[in-house]
C-alpha cells in the first residue's frame, strides 16, 4: 500500500481548519489524536441505524448493537494478538484500566510486599499504585532513569526480588518519547514471580503491541490516542489474572445471579464491565483499528521516523535549545526548552500562529523534577504531519525566542 500524504490528510477534516487565522499545525498528538472521517461517520451511523442497549434485549436492534460491540472486541483482540476475546475488557481509557488492576491487587498485597513503578510514568500510572500501597501497607519502589531519559536496567534488576508483586511501566513515555525495553522487563519480572502491567497509552498510535509475544500480564490503553473517540479504552489481561482479580465495580451486566444474601459474578469479560458501556464509541474503536491497519503500521512508523529525525535536526539549529529525552529508542515526540525562557510563553506565542503544542509537565512531574525544570514544550507528531509543518513550527519558535529574549 502506498503512502500518499495528501490523501491521508484529507481523511482528517480538522487538519484543514484555520486557527487564529493560520493553517492549523497540530503537534499535540501525545495528548489526543485527531479523528479520520470514517470514525466520525461511524458514530452517527450507529445512532442513525442500530442504537440500542446491548446484551439485554431479545429484540433485533439490541442484537445488532450487541453483535457490533462484540465484533469490535474481536477486532481489538486480533489487533493486539490476545489469545481470547474475553481477555479484552472495554474501559473508559488507560486511567480506568490501571485503576481496575491496582484496585484488584488490594486483595493480594500485604505489608512488606513491593510494587515497582518507573521514573518515566504518567501520573495515572503512579497515583493508583500509591493509593494501593497506602491501603495495603505495601512499599512503592521506583526504577530510576538516566539523563537521556532511559530506564537504568541494572538498577531495575537490583530492585526485583521475591517481595516484588507487580511491576508497572509504560511502553512509551508520553513526556519524552522513550520506548522502554518492555520485553526484557516482562521476562525479568516473571523470573521473580511478579506480575507486570504495561501502560500502552502512548504506544498504540505508533506500534502494534503483540501481547502474547510480549507475555505481559496486563496491557492498558486509550482509544482517543489511536484515532478513536474519547471515553474508550481497553484493558487486556491474561485470563488467569482476570479470573483471579475481584470485580472493580458492581452493578448490572457483571452478575450471574443476585439475591440479598449473595451475588455471583458473570464470566469474563462481563465481570469487569458493570453498567451500560459507551456502546457507540466502543464499536467505533474497532473502526479506528481498521483505519490504522488500512494505512499500515510500517507506513506510519516510516513517516514518523522521518518527522522525528527532521524535527530534531531543525530544532537543534536554534541556539540555546535543549531536547529532553534523547534515548536511543524513541518515538516521534520532541520535548524541548530554550534557555532562559518559560515553556508556557513560547507555547502561547506559537498558538497565535496556529501551532498546537503542549507546554507544561505533561502529567509527569517526577520527570520534570529529575531535570529540575518546570516543564517543556512538547511537539508530538502523527503520521498525518509533514516536514513543512515542522518548518512552520521552527520559524515560529525562532520568532517567539526573539520576542522573549
Ligand atoms: C495519556 C496517557 C495516560 C492516561 O490516559 P487517559 O486517556 O487520560 O486515561 C497514561 N499513560 C500515558 C503514557 C499516557 O500518555
């Protein structure tokens, strides 16, 4: 399949918007991706043609909606290569998935047990584990990072012991773009009998995780960062682990039988899907997966690699500019600052020029503390971005620098 950037950009109607009178340059894909027309259309098609509650009615519409929802689950199962469709739990996003697992571990941990998180985590992969440790008396340990924004694996090895019950790490850092050596970490965690959760929120738009090959116990991600609507997400869990963990929420849909004396829970995946889910957007997450596969993940990676190389080289032309996150394995995220200028001031000026970047701590304050900075400017590219857009950003940053220094 050939990669025609003009056709691809035409798939995303928002990209032809003008912002503050200038053509939009959207470099905030790390926060959320834009949506292709097929995804936008699929949402209205659902409401126009098959809207009904799922898994409940015998009527035809309910059947159609249920079939579409389960077909989406199956597409996602194939996309991530899970062994069973019932290992794919619909959630509202990564945060929900991580909390589901952390909450479940409350029944498994005791004082003296250890939970390992990495120094590179998003707050949503730190705070639920801190809450878990507070509840259970377990201890939170942190896998340290180096100046390049890479985890120090020799330290990780030393932290692992039979006290370690669960390790949690992101596949790709949202703040720096580092791709973590998760296969190594998964195998090492298993050697001491620990479970491991991978936060794939930032990874799923850049690569296709193969959960069976990785052999991770849990893999959580959000739909909205992979061209699907907000309010959708997936928690993959190995069948044995999902059977072991208690339900997260009680309610309709997750039960087998309810009496006032005792309730028995439904089988997987329904045990973890209490209440009416986000049916339309869950179905459309499958549409987004189809869209990604129609472009081809190799094509996406090739385009993003070029953008990362070109963007890095062009930004480094600017005197006083420092890039944070220079890991050998990195995706198309560039976090940077200019000496003596607050990132927020640059972000504000370049927004006036139509450029959307993120400024701040990127929900990863510990990383900012590590570098002793208040935040960074983060340009995160998707496959629909271009080198011309990078040129526009570089000129805008130069202009902002002149105005502010
Ligand atoms: C965005 C992100 C999250 C949180 O995802 P939500 O969609 O807000 O739940 C967690 N981890 C990483 C690495 C992220 O990029």
